[in-house]
C-alpha cells in the first residue's frame, strides 16, 4: 500500500522514462493537511528505480531547509543517481505553513536575498574544501562535506520579479518559473532582466537553461485552471510552441484531469512529436519533463 495515491512515484518515473521524457520533477509542499511527498526523499527513491531520466526539485522552498544540509543531500542523490539531479530552489511561499513550524517568514525581498545566500552556500560547499560565508540570513564557517560533487549539479531558481531575475541571472544555471501564477508578458520581462543580469555578471546568457512549469491536459477538460494548456494534441502542441518561442528551452508539465493516468502516454505520443516537428528558435530545444 502506498501512502499517497494508487501509484508509487518511482513507478510513474519508470513509465515517464519509457515514454521518453527528459526528466521528472517533484514539488515541495512539506507541511499542511494535503498529502504530499518530500521531494529530495522522493527523488532518491526514483533515482534508485530508474537509469537515465533526470531528477528535478520543483522547487525547494529555501526557508524550510538549512542550505548546508541541502548541499549534502543533493550531492548524495546526484552521486547515487549517476549525475542526474537538477536542484531547483525558490524563495518559498506558504507563509502560514512556515509559521506553523516555527519559521518566521522573511519579507518578499528578504526571501530573494536569503535565496541568493542559500545558492552561494550550496555552490561554495560543493566546490571548496572548507567554506565560510557570513550572510545576513544564513552563515557557515569552515563548513565541509565529503565527498564533494564530481559532476556538475545545475541549480535552477524558481523566481519572478526584478530582484529574482537579478539573482538568477548572476548566479543560477537555470530558471524555472511557473506559468499558473504569472502572465506571458511578465515572463518575457523577467527573462529580459535575467539575461541583462547575466551580461552584467560577465556570463553568457545562452548558458542559462530556461524551463517553464505549466499544467496541461490532452483533450477536453471541464474545470481548467488558470493558464493551463488544454485541448486536442494539435492545439496543445501549438500553444507550447508559442511559449517556447518566447525563449524557453523546455517545459515541466504537470498533467491534469480525471484521466491523469492516461495523460503521460497521450502527451508523449500525440503532443511531443508535433512539438518536435516545429523548429525551435536558435539555441532552444523541445525537451519535456513530467511533474
């Protein structure tokens, strides 16, 4: 018996791997009354059951975790899964859930500042024998993990807004915003700011992976969430192609509907071939992940 749902997440990931998805992802909602799985623990189980599909946290709420421990856990999962982890991190929402477990929620700016410190600490501990970082929100002194990563672990930041774009552009390997909570115009503006920040930091913007998280359903759906991509395969592929043309390298797709068990195969067989037939802009790819 599985504690959440009828299908074990590792079994779902094995099926996603069979269907040709590039990665699977797990969202982070650690506290509250709705049943959830902790993402790092879940990805460890998935990594042990699969061989090649990527593993993504979508995204860890930074205020809930000690950055040094995240660095250690991520290194372990990545090593045991033969280099397949992408560490997605965000500033953290759900302030009421933070308060429920004794965490004082930072301000909106404070969350992004703390996210920048979290990113710096994780990267520093992965790359240096002993690492010291005297931050305002987080600090470490001669902190060390062993072994350190022998393969690159990308960090994708789930951010929006001016300050978030600055941090992602100057520090992150990737950007993974969520379409449900924003607009196409805001995504475009944020991507422009992110690339500008990369330029100012002396980085090549084209090296930053841009993946858009969204909800989708192949076929009719009675109750459509905000900004979800819904319709027959041709319409879904066309909507995704238009979003890709905004400058996204791929998508993290959470599949909806009462027929959710059938959706991964429909999406893989009926939508992805159409999307991959449509030439992407220079530098983009038609990759897809299942959330």
